[in-house]
C-alpha cells in the first residue's frame, strides 16, 4: 500500500506540479529543439518554457573514469520551472556557463566521496572540462524524471559529435515543459500552441498530428503515450491492483482477528457473565474487548512500519518499491496507523456485541456451536481462499507472460551475440579493432552501429508532405544485417563492394514500407536515396511494443556500438580475449559489454518485479488462509472431541476421522477457486492488453491453484486431526 501511495504521489513534490505541462505529439513525449524558441513569449498563458535532453556521460576524475547516467542538458530556467533548490552554489550563476555542472549529492559522492565539490573540474571525453557549480538533493524515486546532474543545454552543441543545433525543427529528441500562469487555461493554451507550431508538427496521410499539453502528474502513468521519452513510467492498472490487494490483505487479517476472538471467547464467558451480574453494561464489555484488540492492532502496525523503514532500501531493490519522500511516508504511516486503530476497535466491538447479545443464563457453548459461529468460519474460509486463488493464479499468469517475452523469437538471431559500447579511442580505430578481434578463435563476425539493440533509437518524421511517418533511424555497417541474421524480404543488403551505398542507398523494415504506402518499392527514390532493400520486421527494442517503422542507414559517422557474434564453444575465454584486445588498443576502456539477449531482457524488469510482488501477496494470502483453516479446524475438532473418541473406540481409523473433518472444509476451497476465475480472467486480460505480444490465458494457472490450495488444506487438516486422534479416548470422555 505504501508503494501504491508513493506512485500515486509521483511528481507531486515539485512546488509547481499543478502548473507544469509537457508537450506531447501522437503518443511521443519528445519534441524538436526549436519549439521553445518558436513559442517564445508569444502565448501569454505560458509563464516559462524549458527543455531537457538526458544523456549518459563518462567523466574522469584523477584519471579514474565514471559513467554517469541521466546528465540532463536543460535551459537556464529549468530550476525555476520545477522549483528545485540548491544545497550549495548560486542559483543565478549555476547554469550561466555552457559547461557548468550541477550534481546531485549521490553523484558528488560517487565522483569525490563527499559533497564539498564546488569549483572542481571533471573531464568528459578527454577534452571537455565541466566545472561543478552547485549541488542539489537527489530527486525522490517517485518522479518520472531521473536526474544525476544538470548542465546548460548550450553545452549540448559543444560536446555533440553530430553538431546538434538548438534551432533544429527536424529531430524529435527534446522534452519540452511549459509552466502555465493558470492551469485552468490549459485548453486555450493548447489551441494557441497548435496554431503557432502548425508548420512544424508531424504529419500523416490523415493530416497533422495535434500537440497536447499533458499534466506533469499524469506522465508517470502514461508511458504508452510517451514512448521513447527516457522517463520512468508505472502501470496504473498494476498499481490499482496492488492497492486493492493490500486493502484486501488487511481485510482478511481483520476477519481472522474477529473470528479468532469469537473462537477464544469461551475462556472469558464466566468473566463476562460475572461482569454483567455486577452491573457492567454492553459499552463496558465492548470497551474491554476494544482495548485488547486495539493494542494488538497498534503494536502490529508499529512493527510493520518499523520493518518497512528498516528494509525500504532492500524492498526498493528487490521489488521496485518506491520509498518516495520522507514527508509522504509519514503521511501514509499516520493514515495506516489510524486505519489500524479503527480496525482494532471494530474487531473488539464485534466480539463484544456477539457475546453480550446472549442471555445471562445461556450456555456459553452455544455461542461456539451455533449457526453464527459456523457462518463466520465459512466467511473466513471463503474470503481467504478467494484471495489466495487470485494471488496464486495471477503469479502464474504473470510468470507465463514474462517467459513468453523472454523466449519469443525477436526476428533475428540473438543467441551468442555480444554488444560492446565503444569509447573514443576504439571508435577511432575501427578497422584495426575489427581485424584484431577477427583473429581471436571464437569470434565469427563483427559489425558496427550507432545504437544499442534493446534501447531507444533516434526518431524523425519522413515521407511526402502531409503523409509523413515518424520512423526510428538505425545506422549500421554492411556486415550488421548478415551478422544479426535479419532476413531480407526484398532487394539486397548493404555491400562493402558497392561504395555508392554509403551515399545513395537506404534500407527499411516492412512496417516502414507499409506505413509509407510504398508499392513495388525497390529502386524508388526515397529521401533523395534509392531504396535498395526491405528487411523483415524484427524487434530491436522490446516485444512489449508493437512493431514500429525503421529506417536502416549505412553508417558513415563514428560508430558507438560494436556487435560481435561468437561461436558456442569457450565463450568466457573468448570474452576475456576480446576485453584484453580492447584494453591493448584503449588502456582506459571500461565501457559496458552485454549480450543482445540481456539487453532485450532488461526491458522486462517491471514484469520480473511484478511477478515477485504478486508472489509475496500469494504467500501472505495463503499463509493467512492456512491460519484461518487451522483455526476453524481446531474449533471443529474441539467440538467433536467426544465424537472422535467414541469413533476411535468403535474402531474408526485416523483416515476415516480425517474425512469427517475434511468434508466441512474442502468444498469451500473449491467454491472459492471457482468464484475467483472470472475476476482473474478480467484483470489479467486488462493487463495483457498493454502488450503487443501476449499469451492466451489457459486453464493451467487455475488448475495449479486449485490443486495447490486443496493439497495444502488437506495437509493442515490431517495434521490437526492426527493430533486429536492421539488423545486417549477414556480421558476425553471423562472430561465434563
């Protein structure tokens, strides 16, 4: 519940969160760099407009290299828009210089071991000197923005190898945020933005795609309409499901408390009767039980809060648990404690009312053997097993979907393929590096590209005016398509023997050819180049997404990634030799190396955490179910002690006595499982709809759940019955 609370409060800690909006176009959170200057001061509803472009940069400090993700190039008014405060430094001058750098506390400690870093110089790419001008606190985890450092967007033009321009209207790679004077003027502002930027909007065959102003607080849960924005996104359906599951878990704990209070109240019957004789009212009796149960609930709540605080870092790492801000956690804990006090009072009151409604001279045993007691026990069994069935089946379905994504063919040969991120020295020694690596036994092929398989690619709109399509761009050398085993549907791949390919040719995937409505496409002129080939569709990012149009260009600039196909034998030894060769060419090489499989699978971390999280819920629900069934079984066995003793004297076996007890429980387990099926189907289909590639829900999860809960229940009841049968019949029958 805390995790859900933090997710629903994502980005709300920014002082201006209610007035900040982000430009969105056709499901993409990215916009051209020129939009800020085009909007300028021409729309009175806009108080400020600012941009953000996030990069991973490698810095060297005292000849030690550290790669820092999420270094954000921003406009000078970014701090004002988001209300970010400095711990050290001057807000007015922090971003005044193009290579001035504001770092977070954690980044400062990573680079220098402390936060006293003002004025220190760090070097990027061996030639760009950044000066640390300020320090800020780390942003809470519950933000769609990930910031480890801030620097001037003017510096992007200085360090960029592609000579990025801030007045470029063609490349869609910036995040553009607007701070409105009044959030209620959003619609009128949106219309004015569209009118002003009409000539620069993306177009399709159906016309220009309108720009939207998306509220800052809705970005986190709207990942589907903010593709490739580099932000963190959550799943609203999953968060709502966990919220409900958390509440239901507390509910079944409450039901367990009430029912066990009823079951254990026999010991207090004489006390209650005596209190009533001496003039105690129903309120007095209720207050007695309320005090007992409320203390237990409060102690349990405090214990859970302490455990959560102590292990929040571990929870965050294991299950994607968001700790959020300290203030937000305190607010939640106070609410949670209040709920616990209320439930404790209700539990005690329910028990007191149940007991005080009985006549003074009613046999106390009737309270336990009456219809109400049985009804309460049945309610507990039904609720417990209903929730356990939902959790267990959901865990299995989630695991099946994850395995499906991990094992589905992405459209190319991903096995035995490494990706290696090049540093500057290696990217300038491409020919020598290739020749050196191909001499290593175990290296079959190598190829260069400008992007990492499994990560975002550059995007731009292409096509005739009015029929533009937003396409991903990928630059590769002539060996890449063959190395990856990507089938050519039409035409040919790039060739080293055809030198004109680098200038005159272009290749695209089937999705791009279809989106651009190209027929008999091979040989046609496209973007002043000849379309020489069409590849089959392949998943270069994630199988969660639908297939997107891709333009594959011949690599002409310095490569960023080296792809290597290995033989199946001695891959660890081959990898060691590859790393040794890279370090011989570039002694300071420390960049990442990963298999293509791992790069693709990194996109499914949410699914892994979800599977773990639901699995924990399933364990808790099943445990509570077992406690409940054990409690009811113990009560039932206690009622039938004399009957069991007589049956044993008459020769009944332990198995026959167990069947007697089982008859009253197993059918409720089956009913609970059957009732849960339509609910699980509805929830799982809602969740699976967010995947372009998904499984069909089969009867297997429900069968496994039914079998598991039934077998565990039988085992618990057999243990309890066996213990009851061990009692000496004569001693049981002598009891009054």
